[in-house]
C-alpha cells in the first residue's frame, strides 16, 4: 500500500540555447555568460482563479558547479519564491562547445516558461503522480484563518 515514486522519464531534458555565444575560456567569463543567458528566460504561473503571476529570473546562481561541464542552477521567482529552475551548462570542447539549458518546475500551478519570445516549457496545474517527474505526497490545507484551527 505504500506509494512509490517511479517517474517514467528524467526530470531534466537539456536543449541547446539558440544563438548563444561559444562558452568563454575562463570560469569567470562563463559565469557572466550564464548570467546574461538566464536574463533571456521569463515565465508565469496561472492560479486556480485564472490570475497570471509573472516570474523573473534571479541572475545570481543558487548553485554553481565546475566539473567536466561548467554549469549553474538559477531560479525563476515570484518575489523571492522559486517557482521553477533553469540549469545552464557549457557542454563539449573546442568547436563542439555550446550552451544547453533545462527547466524544472517547482510549483503545482500551471506554468509557462519562455526563452526570449518562444515558449520552451509548460506544465498544467498538477500535484503530479507516482509515474510523473513531479509529485506531491502531502497537501496541507488550513481550515480557516482562525488561530483555534491551528492547535
């Protein structure tokens, strides 16, 4: 009877960043490139009432890694609340070097992510399921705003 999470596909799907410059030679220069590239992402969520909430990219990475490929994790936020993540990576070497991105949702609301003016990721309002890449097992609902209901 236990619920087991068995997604049918990986959570991230990397794609080339169109019209991106060749990754720079130094780590500091690649970070500046990633910060410029993430500025081209925009997004919005749509709540249950049909209201649209714009998201903005944070240009300071939440995490930076330099291994075989150089990359960073950035957030798309409403205020300071992350609703989605963008991973940017410099992949390949020499003439094969290029930038790739992947998007991961961090919301149960409907979401649409754009790179420049083209939609590159979308997801319906969902709590996910055991065979999906996104799943919520616990949903908390407050019965009212009365302090007595929280005892």
